[in-house]
């Protein structure tokens, strides 16, 4: 893995699961990370304690990425403090599962707001900042559900498919500015994101994976750092699947 010293990184959903693993990897390899979290201050405090040895590199910020004014304020702070942004990882995401016929409008809208509109708002501000330096890496954490579809996850699947389409379109818009835009698509990863699934569902899903196991957050983080590096400057508009062959 290359050295990320001197590079400024924003990771949304940084205090738990895949986001925390991504944050940890960037810190390990020298980056300065602005880690975003939503409402859970207790989890943020635990994360800060866990990464206390990297306290000089880690800046945890509360931000509702679905709110345009909060995102704009965050990036104004980043520009004032760091003058630039090298890497954005759009990791924050939620699920509110229900079969479509019984899905409430607020369940649909909340997932779209966080997963897709949040990605749009973050990427928009990131591009404006990255264009000043004519360099950048934007990575969306999407899902195989974008292609496969799962019962009860129409809202989640739509949001993740939207992230992929956004990345492919944006990649073409900013390529001449030496900004790459890609997606990492984790399959079944062992995090609390799937803890609400029944044991029967977990067993069934594991059987779907050719490797017959769930992935680790570290495996996803390593894929993100690969795409975030200098040596992947000709990879853009694509999706890197971390699925065990799903």
C-alpha cells in the first residue's frame, strides 16, 4: 500500500463498520482524515478513543450529509483549514427495509436522501475543491444490490444503483481535471449493518457466496485505498466488486 502522508481525506459514516475500517487504513498509511458521523455521538467518542494514537491526523465532525447547508459548511471548514481535498469516500448509508407495497413514503425518502442525495451533495462540493488543485479521488461505497435487487430493498437498491450512475457520469465530467470517480461494491460484509437479519437469512446469504464466507471490513478498506492511490490514475467510472464472487 502506498504512503498517503500529506493527503487530506473525507470519509462519511466514518465511526463504525466499513467506514471505520477505511478511516483506520488511511490513518495507518499517513493521511489526515476528516471523519463524518450523523447523530451518534457515543459511537464517535468510542471511535476517537480507538484511534487515539492518530489524534493529530483525525478530525471527527458531525454532519447530516442529506442537508445541503451542513455539507456546504463542512467543506468551507475543510477549505479554510486545509486549502484542498485529495480524497472523498462516500460511505455513509442506511437501510429501511420493507416490501414495496407496504413501504412508507418516509422509508423510501430517508434512504434516498442519505444514500443518494448525500452522495450528490458531498461529491458536488468535493469536485469544486478538487478542481482548484486539478487532482482528486472520489469513491462511492455502493452494493451488488444495485444490480441484483433484493426483496424488501427497493429503496436501498435504487439508491445504490443511483450512486453507480452518478459515478459514471461524473467521471466523464471531471476526467480532464485529473479527478477519478469510482465505486467499491462490497458484498456481504461482517458488520452490524447486517445484524438485524435473521439467522436463517444469514445462513442463506452465506450460501450464495462462492467463497462461503462473509468479507471483512479490512478487505473493503484495502480496495478503497487501492482506488485512492496515485497509481490508479487511469481507472475511472468503474465499479470494483468485493463480493467473494457473488
